[in-house]
């Protein structure tokens, strides 16, 4: 999907953090992923963290961050600073304003002349690659 749609510039993928309140470690994991993104390692950490499937613990977060090859000194400064927390909180607020109630949630649309996105379709929950391709191919 990344090669066919994103890497070649046909589709712009925007990820927004929406840590659910029922997941104790979710805010810290979102901040960790944001900080990994500051080192161009967002997706590597994101994919590993989501691989834990609800069994994520604080210790796993630190160990997993090391596994993706982050500069740990810079990463730890980022995690203890206010910027990551503010960024994740802003994403969460945006989701709340859009009445998001769960994840994953995917909005598909077109960028208008005023640079705003006109949402054309929404997919909620885990979906197949074919479901995503169907929506993207129709919109493209």
C-alpha cells in the first residue's frame, strides 16, 4: 500500500494520535511515537508498539524505542519535554471535536483549493487491504 499509493505521491497519509482513555499506557506510547517521528522513525516505532496488541507496559516502551535505533538521549529529552505531550493532546482534541469514539478510524478525501480536506468516505475498524484499495482507487 505504501509503495503503490503513498511513496509515489498519489496519496497523502496523515496520522493523528488518539490515545483511548481505557489504555493506561496509550498517551505515553503516542508521545513516544511522536518523538520517534522527530528522528524519522515514527512508523518503525508505531508498528512495533501496535504489535504488542494491548500488552504494552512502560518497560516495553523503553526497550522497543531502543530497538528501532533512536538516539536515546534526544528521544528522552523529547519525551520529558512539553512539545510531545502538547502535540498528542492537540490530536486528541481534534478527534474529540470530530466525535471520534474509537480507533482505528480512517478519513478519505480530497484536498480543496483552500487546502482543507473534503471528506468523501470514512472507514472504521480494522479493514482489509482490498477495502482500502477500493476506496483509494475510486477517489483517484
